[in-house]
C-alpha cells in the first residue's frame, strides 16, 4: 500500500513538472500580450511565461487535491457518523511551508536577473523629458529644444526617459514596451528603453489622476533614424511632403480640421463638447461656446477670446473653475494652423 502511494506521488509529480516545463518553454503566450516592441518586452514576457508554468503546476496540484478529496471522502448514503478527529501533521506542514518558500526564493532570483538585464546601463542614450499633467503627456527633447505632444523615437537606439509631473501622480506606460513608471510631482524618475520595432503604439496613464484619467492617452511613433532626424529638424512636426504625410496623422496635416485637432489633442478629456465627443468636467463646457465667447471678456471678439483661452488659458478664468489647471503649452504643441482651425471650429459650436 505504502509503495503504491509513493509510486503514485512520484508519477504525479513528474507529470505536473513536465506540464509546467512545457507551458514555461513551449507554449506561445504572445497572443495574449501586445506586440513586443522593445528589448524589455522580450525579457518581461520570458519572466511571464516562466511564472505561468509555475502557476499551472500549482493550480493543477491544489485543484487536483481538492477534487480528489471531494470525491474520495464524500459522505456515503446513510452515513451519519462524525469524521475522524485529526490534530494536524507536522511533516505535511513542514513540506507545504518549505516548497512555497523555495519557489518564492527562486522567483526572486530569476526576477532580479531579468531586472538587471532591463536596467543594464547604456551608452549615450537619447534623453526625452516626459511631463504628465491633467490630462496630457508632453515630450521634450533637451538636445534639440523640441517639445511635442506625440513621442517620436528612433528604432534600436536606447532612450532615457526623465519622467515628472506638474500636478498629481500619473504613470507613464507603453504596453508594447512592457515597462511603466510613475510620474511624481517634485521629482524626476528615469526609465531606459530600447525600441526594436517600427510602428505606432498607445501611451497610457496608469495611475488614477482625476476625472480625465481614462482620456489621458498619447502615441509613440517608432521610426527610422532618418525619419526621426527629419521630424526633429521640422521642430517636432511631420515635414510636409514626407512619407508620414500619407498616413493617418491628421493632426499634422498641412490644412488641419478643427474637430480633428480637438480630438487628437485630447481636449475632450477636460471639456464637454457634444460634437467633438468631449465629456470632461474639469474645464468649462464648450457646447454653445461660439455664442458665449462674445460676452466673456469686454472688448474681445469671440475669436480673440477663444484664441486667448487656448494660448494663454490663465489670462481669464471662467467663474467656478481654477487657475493653472489648463496647460499653457499649446502654443508650442500646436502649429499656428492648428490653433486657427480649432478657433474656427469652436466658433461654430
Ligand atoms: Cu494621468 Cu491618470
């Protein structure tokens, strides 16, 4: 009887370990994940696969024991007797304390190895300052003095993000790069990433930061070194006639459409505007602003008032709203044509 039990346990352990090993090394979980667009993505996914293998073994073991016990020790018909009084089993308790402890230590060592590889120092990275504020991301390239609301990166070159926040805590996250870091007011946190795949990926804010949190999204464009240099040379705007003009970056079109500017710059995160899909409550509502704008400031036409509200938002604050909440960087972020288009569009609302 004893030999049979030991034999069963050995066979079971071997089966479980084989299943776990196969999951960790052979099963392709990449379908569950966003694209692997950086060196860090591959490393993080490797750790994820390994944890998945471990989790499968533990799941099968625990659930298997549970199902076995439920069937094997179920109450038989007519059995009204008490169950046996058991006062624990020291050997069992030592085993099921030791095994998880060993697993946790192994996971720590492996995670540490992965982290060391991700944080390996790099030579002369491209420095990009990332500024989070309610509810937009802005990116500054100190070497070239460019400021932009979209993040452009050259492929295969390490980039060091210096992340900060102007108001509350945000979190800079590109799922395709697998890494994220909090943006905290009053301090600069660094994150180094090497993008490896050309493409456009979403930037998310991963820390609840207010009513517009869900709308605090941006875009990272990973491009060739030449495209990146051309973009920088054009002051952080897609040069007219370049290959990227043909794609869907309407915000940088030579004749921008005001509604598109409103949508692409995320104005709806803070402002209610039915036509532009905005539902924000942080700033004044913009439905009917075309008529209201005329009456706000004496001596200013509706157009002048709207332009001033975008480029110098603190010069007049609508009653009931706070000063200094709206970013005053739109003159840098938008082209003059985009501001014109936005003013024209708002006048019709
Ligand atoms: Cu910024 Cu959430």
